[in-house]
């Protein structure tokens, strides 16, 4: 029987060691697993938020880059319609074009082709040139070098040319309004470019008298994308829905040598494997990119034949369509590898595992000491019991009055003390690791809160940004719809702010925007009202539970608050100090109206305020306005 007990049963030493190791291993494993899982969720949230920020910056830059030439063209059309620009006088057009290209260095090629075949082009490159086609030179155009006063000097070249046969001219005539040409390859130098063109009409007969256009290169957009701080391996690029490349954050060329000469690069021929894989994924995922919504956020795994640090890693993608520019079907894409953010998480995880392993070894060592004491005490009891059963008496250091009971009591007490000490050590270790996990969780929570604050705050003015405004407007719109109340919106624009920047410099311009932003923010008294920077020198204020009378009062308060700042503005066309114009819209939402209508009507009111002399506030006029 004693032999069967020895063969089939585990020893007390084995049970204690296995129990201690298994408990510590479970605690360490769960700690490491949840630390890794929470870190991965944080990385995903951070990467998607960063991709939104990068795409937002790209949208703003592209919009600014494209809006500048359209503004010039629309202004020239207004001047032509009001007889302030004589498009029949090529010499006068040459002088005006030369002056306009000097105003803004981004506009370096401005030209006009008439319905009779006349043509005038100013090209402010090296050297500055003017190209002329009139009844004296037809069917040729002559290109001259410009002198310092913008006059034709040396004849450079002469070749046949008819503007009426050019794609930009035909596209504008067909569209009957401002239109962007397809991207094409400029002849000299061979770079990608686009042309916005606008038809000019006769005021009396409404017949088209010609087309005015501007040439733009796309190198500036690629340079901007290259300057963005995305991540170590992140990419930003723009493609057409046809799949042809427009711009990229890499230094790779977007032109290749084809059978017929230089031609644009399709994404499938890109030298960058990440851009190629991302564009292919978008094409497959979004139905060949023809039905892409305004903004899409996607996650995909990038796999390559050759092993790299990016192979089989998750990548976060944001796709945004460029809207509001006829003829341009661009998709702005930001892709960020998860591995760019996981290194820090892995370091923390490895440190957690290292400390956990250290604690495991320490616990085993301490447990072994305690185990030895416990086993020896139990063995002593066993030996005493065995000795008693065999009629033997074991020697002990202190002889009690009843030796057997004294030995049993001493052994049991010793064992209890050792077990108590061991349990206390384990509790202390578990408490310390629990505190460390809680501290890590608190740090992650604080980091997330700080990231959320940074994402919702404009970095310059320290008030809410455009992203937070969009979220708040949707939320307050739905709340007002449920309450069946009124909601108002004010759009403020700093008058003549470009002139202010040109006069005082961009640093003073930034200080001006900060002061104006704080004046606007201080004019909004209720906690539920939200003031945000809409973009550039524009600000917006959401006023829930406010009718048009209350909204106009706030707008007038803003006008007065900015005026009291008394910021000097010598070149203003309104006053000697900085002023703002405000557009006000108020509405009682219903399910048939979108929140964007509130923005559109406020923007229309702002436009009318600008037209009426600036430094004022006007209320939007439309049929849904709250009565």
C-alpha cells in the first residue's frame, strides 16, 4: 500500500511549485495580451486620425492651388462684362496680363484666344515671353522676349497656331462656363499640367467672343505632399479615377517614355510598390474607383513577393474625392503602415513581458524558499507521526512536556507562518502589477484625451477647428430637429486679409487671426454655442436654440468686438483698422433639409455682405428661414 501511494500520488513539493508557476504565468500572460491588444487599438485610432489630418491638409492646399487661377479668370470675366477689360485690344490685354502675373507668382502663364483667331499669351518664365497672333501675323503666332516694362522686345520664334482648334478653347465653348482641361504633358519643360479655361461673352448679343485660360503645373502639389510629415513609411498621392497619377509624396517621376514619346504614368506602372498596391486595392474595393464617396477609410494588408518590413502588415487608407471643380475627377489618398506606430507599442509590450518574467523568476525563487520551509515542516510532522506510529521518539531542540504534541504544534505553526508569508508576497506582487496596469491604462487614456483635444483644436487660434465644427453641426442639427427648435449659423470673414498679409507679413497676419478668433470666441456667451475656425481667415459660430434676431445680435456683437481691437490695417478698402464681414442664417430644421443648407445660406449672406461694402452683418434670405 505504501508503494502504491508513492507511485500514484504527487508530492507536496511538486504541487506547490506547479501551482505557484501556473498562477504567475496566467497573470503575466493576461497582462501582456491586454497590453498588446489595447496598444493595437490605440495605434489604429491614431493612424486613422493622422490620415484624416493629412488628407485635410492636402484638400486645403489643392483647393488653394486651384482656386487662385479660377479667381483670376472669374475676375477678368467680370471686368470684361463690365467693359473694364477690352478683350478686342491685344496690346491692352498684354499689359493687363503682365501686371496680373506680377501680382501672384503662382500665375505664370495667362492667355486669351478670340473667336476671330486672335491670341495673346504672357508667360512669366525664364525668360519672360509674350506670344501674339493677330490679323497681321495669321496663321502664325510670334513669340517675343519681354523687357522689364512688359513690352515685346526680341523675336524668339514663329510657328502656325490657331487657338480655336485647341482642346482648352473647345472645352470651354462646349461647357459654356469655367472648365478644367484634362491633365496633359507640357512641351517645354515636359511636366504635368492642367488648364482652367473660361468663355467670355458679348454683353449685348451673348455670343462668345473668346476664351481666357491659365496653365498650371502640378509639381507644386507633389512638392507639398513630399513636405507632409505622415510617418516613416506613409505615402500621400493623388490619382484620377481613370487610374493615372496626378501627384505623389515620393520623388518618383510621374512621366514615362512610351512608344509615342513621353506619357503620363498609370498607377499600375508606379515604381513605388506601396502606392501601386494601395491604388489597386482601392480600385478593387471601391468598384474600380468610379463610385467613390466623398471620404472613405479602409484597412488592407500589403503583401509583396520579396520580404520587406512592410510585407503582410496592416495599412490604414483614407480616400477623399475632390469636389467642386468641373473636369477634375481626382482622388486624394493617404496610406499609413501600422508598423510605423507599432514599434513603440512593441517596446512597451517587451518591457512589460521582461518585467513580468523577472517577477516570475523572483516569485519562483521566493516560492522555492517558502516551499522548502513548508515541506520540511510537513515532513517533520510526517516523520513525527511515523515515528509515533513506529514507537520512536525524535530528538528536538527544545523538549516540551509532551514531546509528540509539541513537535506537531511547532510544525503546524511553522507551516502556517510560511504559507501566510508566501501568500502575502504573492498578494504584494499582484497588487504591484495591478497598479502598474492601472497606471498604464491611465497614461493611455490621458494620451487619447490629449490627441482628441489636439484633433479638435485649431493649432493657430486655439479655438475649435473645422473637423470639430463638422461633427458638432451634425450633432446639434439632429438635436434641434428632435426639439423642433431653431438653429443659427454665422460665417465671419476678415476683410481684405490678403492685403493685410501682403502689408504686414504672415507673422503679423497670424497674430491678427489669433486676436480676431479670441474676440469672436469671447462674443459667444452660452456654453452650448460653438465658435470654430472654418479655414484661412474664415470663422463659424453655431448657435443652437437661437432665432435670426438673436443670431444678428451676436453677429453685430462680433463686428463691434473686432472693431474694438483697433488692429491697424493701412491697406484696407473699408477702414484704417481690421474689420470682419458676417453672414447669418437661421432655420428650423426638418427632415427634408440638410445641415449643409444652413452653411450655404450663411455663406451666401456673407457674400452679399462683402458685395455691400464689408464690415457688416447680413441675414440670409430663403424660404426655409425661421419666421
